[in-house]
C-alpha cells in the first residue's frame, strides 16, 4: 500500500540464483521494503557499526573494499570520496537514481524493493565523509520507487535514523527527496546537479566542474549511484575483507545486471563481480537459460545502450572492466541486451540511435545536429530508401562526434581485430557518442545487412537525388 493509500504493484524482474546476496537479500521477502521487515532482517546494523568507528575508519573500510561505482564509469567510491577538499563546508551527497540508460532497470528495483538499504548506505557515506546534507534524486517516471522511498524516509525519520543526533550520537544529517522530470541526460552527474538547482538539466564542462570540487550550489559534492550506496550497509556490518572474498581482486563483491531481449529468462540478476562470464549469464540455467527454442545468438550489448556491441566471439569474457575495454566495449550500467538470429540489425541500431538523438539536450552542435542526422539517415536505410552514399555519410557524421578510431569488437567471421574503448569526442558529455555507438557497431560488425538494403549510387547521383523532387527544375525566382 502506498502512503497515499493506493495499491502499488511490485516491480517484476528479479531472478534469484546461487550468488551470495549482498544487495538483493530482501528482494523476495514479503514487505521487504518496510521498516519492520528491514529491522527484522538486520537493517541499520551497518549504520550502528559505522557509528562505533571514526569517520576516517569507515572511509578507509570503503576504500579497502574497492566498491566500484555502479553508475557507469566504475570508479572506486572510496577513492572518489578522497577527492573532497578538506575543510570546505557545506558539502553534499547526491544520490543518482535517475536510471534511464536503455536496458537498465536495477536501481529501480533497489529503490522499490529495499529503500531502507539505500537510505542506510546514504547515512554511512555522509558519516564517513562528513557530508552536511543528502539529496536523493529519483527519475520522474518511477512512481513506485518515489512512493516507497518517501515512505521509508518518513519511517526512518520517525525511528531516529535520520535527522538530528542520529541514534543518540552527535551525527546529524537530513535527506531530501527530489523527483526528476524524465530526462535521460540528467543522469549525467553535472546535469543532475543543474536540475537539483532548479535549472535545465544540461551537463557542465569538466574541468572545471568536477562535482567533488565544484558541485551542488558550488560546493564539494559526492555523486554516487543507487547500487554503489546500497553496498555500504553490508560492508559496514561484515567488513571489507569479507567483501573482497567475493569476486576478484580488482572487481570485488557482486554486481547487479539487467538482461533483456531474446533469452529464455530476462531479468535482474545479482552475479559475482569480475569472474562471471557473459556465456554463464546468458546460457546457464541458473541465470538466463539460453536463447529461445531453435534460435542462436547474433550479438549482445554488454553495458547499456551506449556500449559498442559484442558478438558470440566475446561470450567468454568476464564482467571485469579491465578485460572488456581492450576488447572494444564497456560494462557501463550493467544492462545486457540480447539479439538472436531473427534480429533486424539496422532496425535495432536505429531504435537505439533514435533514443539518444531524442535525449540530446542541445548544448553542443555535434550531438544536437549529428544525432538527428544519424537517426534520419539510418531511418531512410531501414525504410528501404537508403543509398551506398548514406553508409559513408553515417561514418562521416560519426567522425564529427568522435574523431579517430571508434572502438569495436573483434570478429573471427570478418577477420576484424578489436579497437579498444574509449574514444575521442567533440561533445561535452557521452550522449553524442552514444548515438553513434549502435550505428558504428551495426555497420562494422554486420556490413552485409546494410549492403542488402541500400541502392548503389555514385556521388553525383546521390547529390541530385538529395534535391527534393518538388524543387527539381524550379527557377530561383520561383
Ligand atoms: C548521459 C549519462 C547518463 C548517465 N546516467 C546515469 C544514471 O542514470 N545513473 C547513474 O548512477 N549514473 C549515470 N551516469 C553516470 C554519472 O554521471 C556518474 O558517473 C555516476 O552517477 C557516479 O556514481 P558512481 O560513481 O557511484 O557510479 C550517467 C552518465 C552519462 C554521461
Ligand atoms: S553531448 Fe548532447 S546531451 Fe551531452 S551536453 Fe552535448 S548536446 Fe547535451
């Protein structure tokens, strides 16, 4: 039941498996989102353990655990916290719950199914780094998450976990809930800060606007992803060594992944970080259980819609950023989109590119104009009106957004060597390059699907054909 008295559906999508459950342990409990259930299952014990230590000790624990950021870049939280300048106050925590990367829906489940775990993580972070106030920003469309987090905040305030002199200590902090208006680019941390300040959600230039130095209201600010923070109660309770026993040395713990597309069991899974391979995740019965009956894997997007695509050649790679980058892609937001042999590749690329073109905030020309061009050119190819010149044009437009070699996977079938991630870019943020990524992957890895679809034209024919029919032959004076 919601605070306003309406019945709200629990988000579908979580699939339990044998992995130790650090952040999803309450996902299949009845009323796992309530404070009673949270307290009955060890809730707020991590906060109590943290408050028994000095803030520096808690910070050191998070640094020793190597909690990699789960919002996309994978930067270790403990090290990021260390970038805060000493003695500048106030300083803020901003929780990034704007999750909108295509394919990604793990943070939504964390907020809907275990909101107190997130709140406890925020409190531990504020205590460790001496943050004065926390702003929790939730994407506009996530009504259930907003209601559940709002209720959880009210309950936690009433029980003395948030506010003044928390649990009788001299640690005090407020958490402010903010609802977004539904813009993908606001997930970018500086755009999120702009939005919180009441401005249009457009990214700022970095440098100088690195949030740890110049963030919300010009003050030092830590921006962390929902899942990153949700790991902290477990670490505070069990210690960094126990966390490091799970996963690999460079990617400890677990991570949440959201799988969508042509597998038998799409859903959100908590998997062992660093060592689980894409083959295990997509084909093992414990996880997605393989492709549909009689179907084969054609390609998959390994890290959210922005990530360059992988082929079956890359299935044995593990969820380890340092192994994925050299192979031409990224783990990003942990969203895997699976395409089987029935997938129309130009259409799939067009669908993703259309999203990024639509979400461009318009601040920089290569993204604002280039994204729209990519979408339109690809659109006419998909509709059967494209020419061979359009294929070159797509790459030329991409070059204006990302000059130089763009990353891609290797392909045994095509005799292609991988080009490593990342890329150069002419834009302020990654939305521009994200519009090009699906186009580039599709053209590079599946050239035959485009060759079949376009008409062969010379440069001259193309330029004549580009003149709209109704203008041909008209005099200037007309
Ligand atoms: C276009 C764009 C969208 C993003 N969307 C999100 C998002 O929805 N959620 C998120 O946590 N990070 C998102 N990020 C990454 C954030 O800028 C930031 O790196 C992250 O919130 C930091 O948290 P972490 O260190 O805990 O991962 C996005 C980045 C870009 C460029
Ligand atoms: S890359 Fe696109 S979304 Fe990002 S700042 Fe530039 S115009 Fe805006």
